[in-house]
C-alpha cells in the first residue's frame, strides 16, 4: 500500500497518545485516550479487551479523513505489563508494571538470581515486579492456564497482535520483559525454564522499525483505516520519545515526567550504565550508536496526581489548570517545598501549596540528577510530560537543575514511534 501518512502510538500507563505525521515529518493530528487501571489492594491490572478497544478508538479518531491513505502504524510505549492468550486468542487480564503483589519478597522460582546478574544480562533489575514476577505469580496461582497459553508477552505486543494478527517484540521493548539477553539479543533459556514456560510461547525478537503485517479485517473495520495498512515494531517509551525530539548524543538528555519521572541519556559505554545501576536500553547500539541510560523515580507522577486531586479538585473544573494557576499566582518569591517522601503536606494557603508541590518535585528530582555523575557534560535538555504543559513548571525545574530547558509537548513519544514507519 502506498499511503502518504503514518501514525505513531505512545501506549502509556494511563493513556494512549497518537500522532499523524506526513511525508515531511509534520504533525497533522494528535489524539489521546485515557485508560482505566483496576486497583485492589496491592494488585494493579487492566482489562485487555478494553485496552485493545481504546487503541482502535484512538486510531480511528486520529486517522480521520486520512484513513484511506495511511502507510503504516508503529506502537511504542510503557511496556512491562504482561498478559497471556489462550489457544482461541482470548486474553487474560493484563498485570500492570505498577502491580505490587510480590512486594517485599522474591518469587520462589526466581530465588538465586541476584539483581546485579539480572541487570548485567537484561539491562533491568526487577525481580519483584514486571514480567518475571507476573509470570511467576501465574506459575504459582494459574499453572494450567500458563501451561496451555498460546502466547505470553507484553501489552504493547498484544496491541501489535490486535492490529495485524501477528506477535513481534522489538529489542528495546523486550528489555522490560527481563527475559532477553541484551547483548546477544536472545532469550535467557535458564530464566524461561525457571518460570515453567516454553520458548515457543514467546514472541519473535527483532529490531525496532520491522514490518510485521497488515491490518486485519477486524482492526480495519474498528478503526476505519484501510485494510493493507502496514504495522511496524516500535520501542520502549523513553527511547521512542528521545527519537521524537532528536536526542542522539551523550551531551543531550530527555526529562520525561509522566507516571514516573525519568532522565534518559544516550551513553556509548554499556558497562558504565550497568555499573552506575541505571536502566539500560539498546537505543541506537545496533546501528553503532549509543545505548540509552535511564534514571527513574518510580511513581512520582502518581504522587503528584494524588496531591493535586486531594487539594485542587473541585467539581468539574480542570484540576491541573487550577493547580497551575494557583502556583503561578504564588510568584517566584515563594520558596516553600514539600517533602516528596512525606505522607502529609504542610498547612499552607492554596497558592503556596501549589507552588510548594512544584518546588518540592523539582528539588527532589534535581538532587537525584546531581548524583548521576554523567561522563559528558550535558548541553541540551528537553522536558516532556505533564510539567511541560505548565507555563511555570519548566522554569522551576530549570532553576533547581541548572539546566537550560527546552519544552516539547506530550506527543513526542508518538512522533518518535511514527519514525519507525518506513514509507
């Protein structure tokens, strides 16, 4: 099919974002669809059918009048959430990467794997959360369903399957699964054996930007996008966003402030990333370029949302608009800072409280960034995510971090995904 346009999807934790891009790289349309997380005690799950339908709805909205001229779709996103398909392609629940059902303990089948070994092999160190823990829980609690599963994989791979009927996982996204050796780019068969699953239940591995298949009849009908539109692999969300704002060299940094606040930095030396206990993404390494180093403050965005909801949510009014207005009204002279690790906030007037939350988050993030001791001095910093939408929060982050901040919008991850579609 010879379409002129491409769509990139950023499948986030709490929302999907999409961008429609023309041949010259111009953004013609964007859209967003909120997702529902089902929380009960320490568990966090998503309904897989609702998840798929949210993608369909957003694609149809963004494609609009261009629906018959789309060359391809690529999906990047916040991977690390896990599900199964049975022999009739019916999905299980999706266990979110936010899930904490193993909090404080390591699954018995993973005993003996230390975080240092896991990080060295896979690039990430998670034994109590993410897919290793999710599959271990199924092994313990749903062994028959796990054994009979046709496929076991990640939420973003499920979206690819929902579009074209084929499974595929790119090396960047696969890092979050903790089952792939990052340097040999092969599955860790000893980890697979520990979990009691089989290699044939897992997706084929391939580079980002690989053509997988064409839209199925179901996906075409549900989205209004022409059958024959091609589907491509994407990447993990932060390296996709880095591509979206042209961050490629060691003196550049992406600050991505969403559910977690993440600093993403291209680093040539993988050993440096591992030894400094940062998360490691393949990024441009397969092309002879750098790996991607990520420092993450997990859940900081959730903490902010909780505070904003508790203190600045009034009826139908947009809570973040009010939050930003009040923080701006407090003025630059307000130096109050809340402690982001505390369970309570001080009794302050609303204007000062709003500013104190912004100040406290920026200070907290800046202290952690200062400890990174990066091998190259940072020259360029791009800010994406919720704070980038505020008129004043970027300047507050700039003040605390001492970086000159460029601001991009919340669709940079989707635009990065669109770059994986080859016309």
